[in-house]
C-alpha cells in the first residue's frame, strides 16, 4: 500500500517525465498532463512517435530527456509497466507514479530490486494541488470514509 509520505515525496518533485500521452484527445493521460502543468509541474512528455504534445517537444525514450527529473508519471497499461521500470532505471529516474491499475506485480518487484520508489493504486490528480473540482471532490469522499493513504 502506498503511504501519504510516499505521495508527498513524489509530488514534491517539480520536474517530472510523463509517459502515457496519446494522439487521441480523450485519453486520461492527456488530461492529467494538462492538469499537472496547470498546477505548476514542469513535465517532459515521452512518446516514441509524437514530435510534440501541446506545443512541447516529446522525447522518444526516457534516456533522451535533456536533464535529470525527480520522477516519472506512468499512465500505461499494466502489461507495459515492467518495461517502463527498466527504462526509468536506465535513465536514473528514482521514483515512479503508476496511475491506478497501471502497475503489475512484476513492475513493482522490479522497482523494489532496482531501488525505485513506486506509488501505485492511486490517482495522481486526487493529490495534485489545485486539480479540477471533480478530483478534489473524489479525494474528499475518500477522506470522509477513511480511505486515503496514511
């Protein structure tokens, strides 16, 4: 289970890589990317085929990032998660936030063996300050029922 301390540590990183944007405008990763930028995060989008996203240059691989980042937001299917962990390790990324249902057991085991801190089974937008009302409302409901990480 993810702790509040792990969440706070991840979100204190203001420069992050982001895997999971899409050409499809309705994908959650695109909305999350925009919400996080609006909240003040400096994000480096990573996509092997898209040259830009919202006017920001995309990087083909994590190892192609122009500078070190404090973490990686991974909006990928669980089947891709373990490969993303190994890419993050090669790029010396110390922490990963796997969006809900985005982490496999193999990915979490790889994080543990490679010394990468992992946040999983939580929606990042519920914890990003100044996220859209819906996300803050969802967090409030979980808090009301005592279901937030401690």
